[in-house]
């Protein structure tokens, strides 16, 4: 039996199969691009990673075809043993036919006494050159895809982000006040900072004015300072976006994940209670895990973002009715989305004594979401993660296509953004956001705005927009070096993560400058 001739025809058959596979792959991808472009041209950006992978795949298949062709042309004449061996080894994993072919080819080239002696090794230089060409066809795309893969898993460099911004500690707009602050008590002829002996928690429920989705009340936790005589000033914590519980637990932010999640509101409420404030946290009505009975099979078409503001106002009413609380000295402390709501909440209730914006913003939700995704894409590009940037920009385009419908004719109940959030809800939310600068400028209570140099969920430049919106009113502005959107230190992270100490120090200093009116004053 002429094993060399058999192997020659098997190689030629392999070339035919590999070329056919290349053609089918290319046609399939081009067909997908054409089909997607017909439906939504902007969505073709999503296929960029697939095109890269297709290019790598066809290069590898082409290299295999090259080796098989070299082996087939020379094997019967005693040449191409190196190329044949590479084809054989590469085929072993393709069970069962590829494995059988690979084992047979290796046996013919190296173990069959009759055939291995017939190989002519005199043209070693030429065979090495031809083999090197084929290896480069395999190696270059593999190196390229390997580099892209490594770039994709590299974490964002917070030092680089931090270096883009100078920290801010601006109290130039603050007004002089008399009396003790929200976290102080009278001590002799002056005031001193409260340090509670401990914190007691109480599970509570308060009524809601809006019964959308069947809600009649919200569940929460009241943090009560111990060792401090009352009634005491209070604070209500208003959540960021998403289905947050009263703990506002965060696993990370757009610039990276934490070693373990941090319960932001647990930590913040405890810190404020240790300063003598009564603090209320509560489960957001959008938290399905918190209210499973109300969310199961719920109709979300009546949902509006303004419900979150109404719920906070109901929480303030509950706080004001507690005997432990000074009803005229309540601070609204909002984080992220809650920071955007905080000025509106403060303007709507005269019992609010201060507005705190933690990584808050003044722009629209639409712009905030689209700009956030673009920032992430640019961060990934700066770290050579082109595939990651492509994916983020595709997501951005999908959201933009959805949100831009609000500018023309559209179905108000379309929930293209997902989660049951309708376009009419998003449009009303953007209308509210458009009023935020005006509301900030008209506030008659002190404003504390703080963010971090590493935050890219809400960019540091938002601090300038907040300052401009206050119009010279009683406010202070801070940009903390190294702090991210989750209010932790990303330059020197702790494990488990904790709130950035400068955040707590500056917030405590601010609260000490907000006068606490006497009960009933």
C-alpha cells in the first residue's frame, strides 16, 4: 500500500475542506453584516468584535490550508515532512476524523519504517522557509487576538484617571451662620461635635402617598444615636439608580469592581448617627427582591421616576413625626441619581435644612447614560482594549437609538430601555432634570456637593456645572483625590472597602456649619 500517495490525497482533501470552511465563514459574516445593516445600520458596530474573530479564524484556517498544500505537493516525493507534522498535530483535536488523520500522518512520517526512510531532508532550508511562512500566518493573528484578550482583562488604572483632575475644596460661597450645627450640641458658651456612645437600629415602615403598583408603604431602617439627648436633627438617604435596597450595596463602578461589595448606606447611616443624627434608610420601590409580591406580574406602565422623589418626601414626613427627631432640621443626602433628586426634594419641603449631593448631577438622564458609556469606551481604548470599547459603543448606540425616539413620533409605552421603563417615564424624567439647575439656584438652604477625581459614572466636570447652577448661593464644592463613584478610595483601596475618610470628614464639617433650629422654632 502506497501510504505516501494516500496521505497526499488526504492533504488535498483537507485543503478543499479548509478553503470551503473559509468561504462559508466569510459569506456567513458578510451576510450577517448585510442583514443587520438593512434593519439598523448603526447596529453594525456590534459586529466589529465578530469581524476581528472572523479574521483570526480565517487566517488560522488559511495557514492550515497552506501547510496541507505544501505537504500534499511534496509528500509523495519525500518532502514536506515538517509541514505534514504541523498539519497532523493541529488535526489531533478534531475528533474523530481529524484525530485519525493526524495519527495516520505522524505514523507515516516518523514511525513507518518503509515511508520515513523515503523522506529527502536535503532541502531543509527551503522547507524551513515555507514552514515559517505558514507559522507566521498562524502566529500573527494569534498574537494579535492574544494581546486584545489581555488588554480586555486588565483593570482600569485609577492613578491615570486621578491625574486628570485637581482636587477641589471650595467653601468660598458659604455664608456665616450662628448657633450650633446639625451634628453639634451646646457646650458651655459654645458648641461641640456630637460623638454618640452607640447606634441603635429599628425596623420601620412608612406610608406612601403614591400607590402605583399597589404600594401603600415602604420598609426601612431607622438609625438612632445613643447617649445623646433629643430631639435630634435627622437625615434621609436617597438612593442611586437601579433596584436598590435600603443598604445600597454596590459591587463596583464603571472603572472597576471592588474586592467585595460595600453597603454604602449602611456605612453612611452609621457614620451620621454617630454624629448625633437620626437617619432613615429605606428599600426603593423599584427593588424587586425587597417587594417580591408587588413586583411579580406588575404593570410598569404607570411607573415614573418622580415616584422616587415622592417616596423621599414621605420619608421626611415620617422622620418629622418621630419623637426622637427635630422636625425642622432634616438633611436630604442623595447619592448619584439621588444626588440629582436632592435639590428638588429640598425645594419641596420646608423642613429640609440642608441638601447633600454625593456624586450628583445636573444634566439629563439621557446625556448622563450616553456620556458615561462613551467615557468607558475611551478608558478602554487608552488601555488598548479595542474589543471592550467596541462592545461598550455598541451598547451606547442601542441606548441612543431607544432614547432618541423621544424626539419624534413614538409609542410612549415603548420600554426599549428594558426593565419596564417606558419612554414616557424617561421623557418626564428628562423634563425634571432640565429644571435641576434652576432648582439649585433657588434653594434657600445650604448645599454640599462632593465627588471624586476617579469617578467616571458621573464625571468630575459635573462639579463645575453644579457650582454654576447654585448662582453664588450658600454652597460648597469638593472633589476628593482618589475617590470613585462608590465613595471609596480607589487609589489605596481597603479590603473590605470603606467610605473614603475625606468624604466623612468634609461632610461632618459641613453639617457642623448648618444651623439647627430649636424644636418648634
